[in-house]
């Protein structure tokens, strides 16, 4: 092959390359704006926006659900408080506690028989499952000066023996001048559940009634 033939071949190849380049430019459009896959990219962006929107709606739904739940819990708490206030047993307990509170300080007139009877009557109105709890509170709060208030329960043999013994044991821990007259009163009734212990204590302390 001579030099002329080689030059023609090169020129032909260059012309072909230019033609291919022009054709590609025409296909791609000005500035290469349109490219294969552009449509798919747009669709993907639209789908992402839609997903974000769904997530936003879901978040709003969750927030609303939490608010409803909080509101429901608060309403439930209010309902429980209302039911507790309307509970007749709870009202009786509150009334007895208020009576105890009124005897936490000594009174100039002391404790009368009527006061003791009123205390026992209020105690009897309590629901049985709450009596020990309320009695323990009374034993803790009623001072020695007002201990005769509790004597009404101690002398009432129709009250459960366990509760009577609670008061008896409390009296034994009081000052001598407080417990001695109560023990001597119990000693008069041999049918009292605490009579045997009372007789022994009075005998040991040489305080048996003459």
C-alpha cells in the first residue's frame, strides 16, 4: 500500500468518526439534557416524596393515638378517684379517722362514757377487713390522757378477740396510773378473754382489788 492510499483511508475513518459523533449528538439532544434513564430517575423521586408523605401521616396518627391514650388514662384515673369518693366503706373509714384525729390532744373535760360509746359505735360501722388497720392507727395516736376512749372496745366482748387483745396489749404499755384502773375493771368480769392475764398481772404487782 502506497502513501496516497493510506492517507485516503485515514481521511475516510475520520469522516466516519465525525458522522458517528454528530449522530450521537442528535440523539442525545442539546447539551445532553435527555439521557437514557432520566424518566426512571424522575419516577423514583416521585415515589420518595410519596413515601415521605405517608410517613408524615403515620407520625400524625401516632401522635393523635398517644394523645387519645393519655386522655383515656387521665379519664380512667378521674373515674377511679370518683368511685373511691363515692365508696360508702371508704367514707366510714374517713369518718373514723377524723374521730381519732379529734382525740389526739387531751381535753379538759376528759373522756366521758358517751364519748367512749360513740367511739365504739363508729368502730362497729367499719368494714371488718379494715377494722384492725383503723384500730392500730387509733392505738398509735390516742394519748394516755384519752386512753379511756379505747376502753370501750376493750370491755366489749362481742368484738373479735384479736382486736380486744390488741387494745389490751396497748394498755399494758401505758403509764401505771392509766392502766391500773382498766385492769381492775377487767378483773371484775371473769368471762373477759383477758381476765387470766389481768389477774396474774394484778397479783404480781400486788394490785388485786381487796
